[in-house]
């Protein structure tokens, strides 16, 4: 089996290659035909996912426990986001999200493989319910992070249209209605998984309101409330546009402060 550093290096090369091909795919010839098929641009990223998964397995799973430190967790989240982008590309032409996310996933994989965990970082998990809680939480964070990227792109698209400048990059992404539909689909799934994360945390974690966990729990609850309110407003009042973008980014920011902020403080400051 190849070392995590080697597999991560291969994954970042393939991810960047895919991002480059996607970017070049945005160029049209005089007949408005694509320079290459869509699947050709996505194939390197798909192979990169396999190498990334191999690196993740070796970086996270250890005989003494799980490494769920800052870099390993971020690598896992970007891997899940890349999977979500590739799956969404089957139904919608949203591969432009990969221009940013694929290289970021490769970089996260490489950094994680080059920062081995210390014994203090390893988490011993023997209870299957706790493992389920961890995975549900990571999936929730990845969905909401992808929603934040989608919201940022939507805001840029909306501003370009309002400024009567829908050229360049904007010409190559789906219509704003489809972009909003995808955003709320991602938010809906993210809300479901975040609800599951909070529920399993309350049921199975004894220290969810302990001193080192209280701020993370409270910020997650506030983010959950914001997402729930946004989805309710969408269904009842048709909220969209700037309102959706602001509420999405607010929820994402709270989650990231609670999740990554606590890890950063615990692992590098405390």
C-alpha cells in the first residue's frame, strides 16, 4: 500500500488536472461547441477521489484510535464535498464548483498526510452509536460548507445580472433559478443531517455541555435554528436571493467557528 503522502500527491495532481480541464471547458469555439465532453473533465477528479480515500484511511484510522484533528477532519470534509459535486453533476451542470473545491480537497489531503497525529489527538471510539454520530456530523458540515460555496456563487451571479454584466464566467453556469433550487436542496439535506447530529449528540454524548463542548453545542444549535428558519421561510414566503445567501453564510460561519475554531484552539493554542 502506498504511503498517505504519495497518494495525497497523486490526488492533488488529479484534482488540479480536473479543475484545469473544467476551466478550459468553459471556452467555446466559434460554433459554440464544447472543446471536450463533460465526463472527460470530471474523470481525473473521480480517480483523485480514490487516492484521496486511501490517504484518508491511512491518516484517520490508527490501531490506537481515530485521528479527528483539524487537518484530518478538514480533509475528510473536502473529500465528501467532492463526492457531492460529482454526484450532482449527473443531474446538473455544476462542475464549475470543482474549479475551487477540487484543488482545495487535494491540498487538504496533502497537508493532512504530512501532519501525523499525536497520541493526545487520537480518539478511542468503541461504541458504534458514537461513530455514527461522528459521521453524521461530518456529513452535515460538508453539506453546509458546499451550500456556502453555492451561496457565494449565487450572490456573484445575482450581482452580475443586476449590474447588467452577465458575461464571462456567469455565462457558463446554470440559470439563477436552478442555482437557487440546488442551494435549497443542499440546505435541506444539510439541515436533516445537522438535526441528526444534534439528536444523537444529546442522546449518546455525556459531555455535550461540558466546558470544552458547550460553545460548540450552542453555536450548532443557533446554526440549526437559522437553517430551519430559512427553509421555513422558503416554503411559506418564497425567500430567495440575498436573504438565502445571508442566512446560509451566517449558519455556515457559526458552524465553522464552533467546529474548527474549537479544534484550532485546543490543538494549537491550549
